[in-house]
């Protein structure tokens, strides 16, 4: 099965944004609005063939987007030619994650999200850490480019201990390094970040 034949989760844009009354650009961090957006996804998500979803702006594909932080350092990686999303080739990113698959055996959308996030992290990265703390920050939305128009991100920060290590598994697709937030904001780095990573960099402390 090709990657575009994968069956993934989608949510109708109209339901997600409550007829655009909850629309935002950037990162939505208001806890009440985040809770409503999450509930809208949980109540209205369904599945669709990925190739169809990529061409269907009436639906958004929920994507867990996990930023790994070690003290004041952020894990950044560059997408190489072997990656699945050609529109993001050679872009820099600080978010790990991917499309979500349904699991009818799980009782809640939160459990489905956690399963998908754990799987994506395991597939892309080897994380060696004695302490791991996940914090949900909010949602990411960017309708100003073709990739963003059909995706909605759930921003999660994974804090690991000072001795923690992260290694890329898919070395044909990614190469990684640690970088400070101040360095991320330097023009030579910031200009190469994919749009979601730029948006997240703007709100990082």
C-alpha cells in the first residue's frame, strides 16, 4: 500500500472551527478554546484515504506535533530527500509527528492521539531519557500554504532530563541536532524552518 492509500483521521473544517467562529492563525493557547477544539475533533472525526484528504480543504487532518526540549535546548531536524512529504524537502523542523490512524478498540480520542504520537516518536526517533514530561500547549493552524490548509496541529512539548539523548532512526529522511531558541530565531535558521516550526518558535520561551 502506498502512503497516499493510508486511511487517516480527518475532521470537517466546519465542525472543527464551529462555522469559523473558532478560527485562528498561529498557535491557539487559550485553554477554554483549546478544550472546545479538542472536543470538536473527538465528536466529529472520521477516516479518509490520505490521497483524497490531501486534496480536500473541507477537511483538516489532525497531526500531533511534538517539540522535544532538554533544558533550554530544542531538538531540530532537517528533512532529507527520502522523506514522505516532498513539499517539505530540505526544510528545518522542530516538530515530530505525523498522520493519525484510528483504533476502534480505544475508548477516547485522547487515547487515540496518545497512541499515534507514541508510534510516530518511536518510528522517527530514539529517545533515551530517564524523565519524560508531556505538556499540551494548544493547536497550530496555518491556512496560508497548501500543506497547512489541510492540516491542524496539536502542539505538545516533551521535556526530557539534562542527560537525555535523541537520535534519528530514519537517517535517510532526517538528520538532527540540538539548538537554542535564540538560534532558532536567527534569520539564517528561521527562514528555513517549515511554517509550523516558525509559528511554534514565535511562542517558545
